[in-house]
C-alpha cells in the first residue's frame, strides 16, 4: 500500500470524497518514539484526519490538527501538521503507559483545534469539543458547526498503518447541479455505501479497490492521487532559535548541571547536542542565526 491521498467526485451528485492511506508515514512518525499501541493508533488516526482535512481546503496553507486532553488525562496533546506538498509530521504527549482506549478514554473531555495558516492571508482557527464517539465523530461535528457541510468520516489505524475516508457535500459555490435536478436520495445512498467500508478494507486494500467496491454503481470521477510522506522541519537553526528563546540564564544552568544541552525533536526524535562552545556561539549570535548544520 502506498502513502497517498486520493480525491474523487460524484459529479452529478455534488458530493466529494477523499481516501487517505498511510504506511511508511506513520511508521516513520513512530520510529524514534516508543509509543504504546494505543498512542500509536491515536497518532495514526490524527495523521489520517489531518491529511483528509488538508485535502479539503483550497488555500496553500499548512493545516494543524491539535487535540488537547482534559487536565489529568493520559494524553495531554495530539499534534499533527499537514503541508500542501503532502508532508505530515505529528507527535503525542502522554503520561504513563496507556494500554487501550480511543480518543475519549485517553483525552477525556478535551477539545480539538483546527488551524489553517495560509502562505499569505488570514490565519483561521476552529475549535470543537471532543465527541465521545471518537475523532471521526468530532470532525463531523466540526464540519457541521463551522462550515455547515454535511460530512461522513471514517478513520482507522492498527498502530502501523492508518486510513481515512471522507464523504462531503460540496460547498455551495462549487455545486453544479441545479436544485430541481438534484437527486434527493444521494446523500443517504452514498452514506449507506460508505458505511459498509470496514477498518480492515481501509487499511489493507488500495484506494482503487475501495472506490470500486463501494461505488461501482455510481459515476465517480477520480483525480490523480497525491503522494504523502513524513517530513520533519527541525534543523540546527530552529533548535538554536528555541534555545535563544529560553534565555541565557536557563540554558547556562542546564549546561552547568548536565555538561551539555541536549534537545530532542518531538516529531522525528532527532537529537541536537550543544556543548559549552556551541552554547556560547548560539547565545552570542542573537542577531543572525548561526549556520549550525554541524549540530546534527
Ligand atoms: Zn525533527
């Protein structure tokens, strides 16, 4: 199975869809972390969801999906960034060794924030409470409340692979079917067919097979699939900027106690180590960021 996002359209029904499948992307996101299975599943669902959401927006911006757990919950945060180029990165902050449980059990009565940051233009953020039925139900609520778009989502993850499918009414400005010619049963029929998709099919069959199995009696236009991959944006420069943001006093205190300052990227797990010479250089060079590839 390849990592991709596949757009499709029921042209004469004014409905759109997207199938996302993640394999290497999720494995890479989990590679340098020892996530318990329940946490890896949560991350996988979050990454599939972010890729689906990213595919529905028309701007070029980055989409961030951020789940914040209730105070004291096993999971305090699930954070996923999805870029228009098809790259994803994500991480989960948790405590203890949660063994099982979905979103509601792991995060309690938390909330979900969707943030879209276009290259140019206004940043947008929508926030909804977590639905006890999981992330897919939470996002259906988000689409309903913030965009008034009837949507059906299916998310699945077995800890190694993740998948998602979205079926959604087109926004009013994109609809092409005149009202009197609209099929009144379309939403119910397509929704019923979509509901027959099993988690296993979503994780094991490729998107052509899935679309054929579900919708072979419908007229479906299938677009070119977009490849997806994990990519982290951390770098020596970015970590140095974080250290400068912490301030001289705190950084020098860690240096004195530990002999070096070590920072671990929470997305890819890369370690950045700064000895006393490096730290002096980072702190001295406040105006211009040092070229710090040597810190890798
Ligand atoms: Zn990184």
